[in-house]
């Protein structure tokens, strides 16, 4: 990490979908800029978000099961900004009646798609040569993934959003003549998909620049695996463990753990690392390069999968009957370091982790992660999540998007042992009212260079504000913060605590 990022700092974890706004889902609109101002006022240096990749209703809109490793989520395109940029006429869309307390994905999709379609129609009839040149430059620069993605989405819509393995044989096998004919027949639909990605990136980069001008560093997140039903698996099937007929052969997951007695079966194909290595990890390098353009720092989700990964037959119903296989390890990491000498990455090293994972992380001087909630179990004295065992080169969280909120954890999960250990450790009377402040101060007080607090824990919200419950398919990714909660009192509290523990 660079010297600019080496001092003690603090930040907030909040995904784009959770931001307030008028379009049924958080997006890149005016309220997001107000949130950046809130971060600045609160003395925060970092804003951590979840993956920005295109999500899908069939995968319950999980940002960790994207349709593409490269494409952005068009739900984040804000109509008001399109009007400001003269890319859309105001009278071409209706604003939903008032903000929603939870994300309403299906309705938001309908509204945003209509708006994006209108923006594309405006583009087609527009004589603005500068805009057309900008769009064509974008298409040329992003050609390595954009055309395949636009083809994939167009075909998917043609087949009623059915998985690509159900398409006509010629399309499944990517027959060149069939795809060439498709490009002629659906040229406008394909261009419209590309234009939607152009709008996404245009709005995101303006927002990112605004953050950086305010001194806010964005931490992004790169999911280690990709959905089977994705443009990448369709376009680069050789890089994934599939059968000859391109059905899934092996899938990723984790063995039984803290979250689930049956483990987690992710229904995503594992990588053919041998083939990836033979091609100098080109797809992975391109993917990470894209992420380093979108974000200032990149959290590598499930980093342990680069050391060893849990693989299960695609025929299994649970993740129990899997096995550990050796990942690409130092060979892959050396390739990364060659391309990205600064190594602007954070290793998500949680869960069932062995010493080899830590060795791989430390060999490249990557910060790891500590979770305060995990530090007060029966092995408190030795736990890597107990505050006395933290390292300086690390990022500490009260919890992540996969955890309950601190208040929810304290009331529902900590149990007698956890509460007793927390009291013994802090020498304070901890209760449901103050637990979020106690854990925040533990994180801020620690030696970890970066302390990231989910916004729910800053506000002291309960389990209803939880973002995700692993191994469940419904009810996730829905929480939204209310405008009134991002107030001066919350900003003053954060700045006071950051100042107290030398994190300004």
C-alpha cells in the first residue's frame, strides 16, 4: 500500500443499493454525492462498496453472482443525471411516488430499463458528434469483454432469460457463422446493451472522481467466482471446469462452517487453472485491471481460494462431500505483481483458513481482515479476531455484509459466552443499547491500519438491517438507509471517535 494510505484511517461499508433516492434502488444520483459529503464531514477516508457487476433476478440480485465479471449494474444509472447531461428528456420518464425503505428490484428494473431505452433512442437521433465519438472510443477500449457481453444479453433476452446451456446448439457452441448472422439481425439491440454500459461507466467515473477530490478512497470488491449463467463462462468456457457438452462438472463452495452445517454450495463452476496458466492468466489479469480502474483498492473475495479451494461435484445437493484442491498460489500472484507492482489489494482471509493462506497473503504484503464480532468466542485468547492479536497491516471490521449487525449479533448470536467475554475484555457493562459503540471503539482503538464500519453499526440498527444471510436465496441485499439517518449527529459522532483514536 502506498505511503498516502499507510497512516491510521477509518471508513464506512455501504453498498450503492443501500443509498437513499427516488428510484426504488440506490444509484449514482444526487443522494450518493450527499453521502460522499457526509463521509468527508465525518472524517472518513474510505468508502467500501460491494461489487458493481450486473446482477440478475435468477440469482436473487446477489452482487456475488454476477452476469459478467466486467459489466456494470445498469440499475445504478440515475435518470436525473442523464437529464443534466442532456442524454435524456425529463418528460420521457416518471419518478416513482416517493422513496422506498427497501430495495424493490423488479420494479426498479422495469423503470430503469425503460429509461435506458429512451436514452438510447435519444442517442440514435442525436447529432452530437462528440458523444458518438466518446461512445465509439468506449466500445473500442472495452472490446475485450463488451461485445461478448452484449451478444450474451441479447441472446438471453431472445430466449426468455433462460440459461445459455438451453440455447440452440450453434449459440451454445459459439458457432462463428451463427454469431455473425446474429450480429447483423440484432445489431441495434447489441449496440443498446453497449450504450447502457457506456452510461454506467460515465456516471460511475464522475462519482469516483468526486470521491477522490474529497479525499475519499474507494474500496471495491471482486468476487472470486462467476455465475455459470454468465457472459464469461459462455465466452471462455475453456477456463472453467465443464463437461464436453458444457454443462457444469465441478462447482465451488466452502465446507461446513460458522454459517452453515452443510457448508455453502455456490452453484458456480470452479476454474480450469491449468488452462488459465497456459494463457498467462489473461482473463484474470484483464478482470483485475478493470477493477483497478473502477476502484482505488480492491478486496479479493475468498482469497483462500487462490491457495486451496473447495470443489464439489455438480451433482451434489450440499457442499459436504467436496475436497480441497491446490489453487494457483504464487504463480498467479507473481503474474499479478508483474502487472500491478503496487498490489492495491486486500485479502479476504476469513472462514476456514490455514497457515498456507496467511503465508501467501504475507508474501505479497497484502492486508488481511479482522472481524470484531468473531473475537469473543471460546478461543478468545488465540483468535486472530481478538483485538490483541491484530496486525498493523490489516483492515478491521465490526462485521461484513455477510454478518448480522452488531446489535443483531449481540441480541441473537453472541450467547452467554460472547457477552461474558466481551464484558471481561472491555471491563464495561455492554448491552443492546451501547454494543455497537463498544465494538466500533474496539475497532478504532486497535492497531489495524484501516477500520471499516458498516453504516448499520454506526447507526446502531438491529438484525432487520442485515444485508445478507449466507446460504439463503431470499430477503437479501434489500436494506436502505433513510436520508434523515445521515445527519450531523452521526457525522459528529464518527469524527469525534476517529479523532480520539488518531484516525483522522
